[in-house]
């Protein structure tokens, strides 16, 4: 591991200033992803700015009826929070379906959003990877494709985003609050992560030195009827092949409103807007759920090694929505 | 033929003076900032209770309690945990008297080679506290159910971050269940 300086500033402004003066520096949250990457040589910061004490580790009520999750809130606290469990159960389920108890106790809300892909080639320094080393090539396109994206990928990169938590947040239209060298701003979480395009090395739209300080969840009454379904190779402690975050509002057999997002299928948590559009105002039936899934997946461009993800996603979407129907009866 | 040692690459290694509180005792150390908590415990303090399995946060053998919560010491930088309360499997025992979880692992034959065992036991300790606090798991049927029962399925799910290459799971689950119920 490359040597680095360690700083623990006492406020966000100082942290931002420290990183501004260190082009190869990085913020350190719990480090569950970053420390591993430093050991592997994927990340080589010469300065770590410890930010765990700088942002809130609390979940607070907002005046509009939503909730503000401090960036330092551990994943385990987020999932255990009784208000989250009641108002946004799919967010608690998403967090609980990721990692292990030990990791959730360490990992922070901000860090979870910024974790990097688990693409095996990205994590193997001996293989070409455009995300790790721009211009070197993509090994997954010709290699082991089981974990590859089916939506929104590019010639340069077919990696997927690993977060479960972010998928539920994307379905909720959460807002990410950020502080950086140019002040504060709020970014819709649907726009935080990027598609790879020609710059797969950039996971997010964050500018250098910007620090996530909180995530705001807007009020969404029907999110009380929501579910996160994760399909993976093991029953526990594995990343998603496909996951579905859904919230459903049905009255008199008609879909009044719906939120749908997918994990494991793209370079970013994938908001299934086309499926949502197909569902709203239509009949709440298995056939229409399936048709809506097809509408979303019409854009899928699977590789030979992950073509199974298309029917898997279709079935997972349909099953999740059917489960939520039962929840409304 | 001229022989000379190759020049060492100039490196700016950074050291930090820290105090680690481990199993109730304070230890002052000067460490390289790159040192993980696991390495500090094992190599500097001689506490080999937490084990180095994968060193990537995947196996759970290095599990310790950090400020009362189970956590992976291989992914924690020691410099970031000065002042934290650290408890290892060694510290769970009361001198020579085993903790009930340790005793249960012995009685149920909850190990074969024993390498993952300290991590399993600390993880189980933390897990039981989480369940007592009403934390659900992903297999909990009703997220808001106040009456959480630690079924075998619940134990398996909550302990999934601790791998056992000897596959002693069939005895680990009953050992934990005995203490849980």
C-alpha cells in the first residue's frame, strides 16, 4: 500500500479545503471499500481525510414530512430505524440484503452511495479495465459476463453498480446533499451515478472535493407498501444479479401510482421509468405487470453470458409487484 | 564488476502516535498509518485472537467489537480507531471462565480447525445484541414485528458474514441458538 497522510479535520469546510490542496487525496468514511482498494492497488491516495465525525449520524424529520439521513449514519442504523421501517420498508430491506452484519455496522450512508463496482476485472490489476485504467480495454466484454450490465452500457464498460441501498433511494427520488469547494448543492440521486459512456472511470457526477453530507427522502405515503427483492447466486452475503425496488399504490384494481428501480443491471441504479409509465392508470394484473417489465427491458442489450438477466428481471419485477398487491388487500 | 545496492525508492511513510483500548487495557503505539486494526492487534499487541483469513472483508475471521458493535478489523485502519473501545474474543471471557457463547461452541463442537472460531464468537455476541435491540434481518417476515424470534434461519442469515471452511455450520447454529433462546 502506498504511504499516505491521515487527517481528521473538525468541520466539513476544513475537509474540503484539505482535499482541494491534495489532488491525489481521498475522503475516508468507514473505508470498507476504499481500504480494500488501497491494499489491492486500485486506489493510491497520498492523503486520507477522515470524514466520519464531520457529518450527521442521525435521521431527522424534515418539515415536508420527509426524512434527512446524515451521511455518517451507519447502514445498520438506517435499516433498524423504526420510521424508515414503517414509511419506507423497501429501503430497510435493501440495506439488510447487502453485505454482512459486520460491514453494515461500519459502512456509512455516503460511503454506500460511492462504493465502486465489484466487476472482477476492475478488481484484478493484472487485467485490462477501462474504469481502472482508461484506454486499457474492457476484459468483461470478452470474458466472464455473468455480472455485466444489460442496460445503458457502453463499448468501454459493462460494469454494474453494486449498491442495494441506492436502488431504493433512486425509486424514492431522494436528494443527495453535497458540500464542495464551490459551496453546497443538492443532486437528485437518480442523477448522482453516471452511465459509463466514454468515461467509465467516472462513477458519479460529483466534482473533485465534493463531500456527501446527507440524503433527503421526500414524503411518499404509498412507499409504506414497498418491497425490495434481490436475486443472487447465494441466499446471503452476495451482490445482486438482479434486484427490484418497488412501491405500489392500487385502488379498485387500477394502478394509481408506482415506483420501480432495478439493481445489478446497469452502471447506475436503474430507475424503470418506462415501466412506471406503462403501469400508471392501467390494470393491476399480472399481464400488465409483465408488459410493463417488457417495456423497460426492450432496451436491454445483454451479452451472451448474461442474457439470463432479461427474463430474470422480468420475472423479478412481476413477482415483486404481485407481492405488493397482496400487501394492499 | 561494480556492485552496489539499488537505491531505495524514496517514500514518505507517515507515522502516528495512537492509543488503542483493547479488552479493557490502553496501549500506546506508534504506527504506520497504513496499518490495519487487525495487524496492530496481532503484530503489535500480540493479541492473535482475531484472525487474518481473507484480509478483504469477506470471511469474518477478523471480527472484533468496535464501540460495542461487531466489525471487521481487517478493513479498519488503526489510526482511525484511536480512543475506540475494542473487544476481541479473548476479552469476552472472564479470565479463565469462558463466555457462555465460547462454552456453547465447545459443547456443540462448533468448530473443527478453529481458525474462524474467535470471529464467529465475537460476531455471534454482536448479533445477539442486535437482535435484542429489535433489529430485523432480511429474512424477518414482518419488519415491524416487536416479537423477534431468533429462528435457525435468522441465525444463519445474521451470521452469513462469518465463513467456516470446515463447514461446522451444522454445529455453530445450535451453539448460538442455545445461548439465544
